[in-house]
């Protein structure tokens, strides 16, 4: 199954990586990125593994970093809609076009 990203997910990821790099250095940013990619792969391999969020999207928690991403399952791909911190407003990113 293919993985597709909403165009703003790149911005979400860039903001998170920049924050971690400024706060703790490149190593932490790289570790976050590696964990994110590992979980994207898991969502790709097992799309129904992660639970449904109240928004109706699947939620994959990046537990160690207090972030998560929301995605939807389509017939031939998953589409990651938003990547955000767990304390960000619950509605952040949900208005993005699918």
C-alpha cells in the first residue's frame, strides 16, 4: 500500500525537527525523524493497526516524543493528514482537504 502525505505535513515535520534541533541538537531531531518513518512504515504495512480517533481518522502515537499523526485509509493508499504535538488543539489540521 502506498503512503501519501497532505502537502502541509512537510511543514508540520519541518517545524518539529527545527524545534528539536534548536532545543537539543541534531541527534534528537534525527531520532524523531527515524521514529516517525518507522511508524509510517507500520501504518503502511498494517493500516488498521492503529485506533480510530474521534475525528474518524486513524491515530498513530509517537509516544516517546508526545506527537502523533492522523491518517485515513483509501482503497490503494493511506493518506497522512496531519502531524502534531499531543497538546495541540484537537481540531488542528482536521480542516485540511483530503
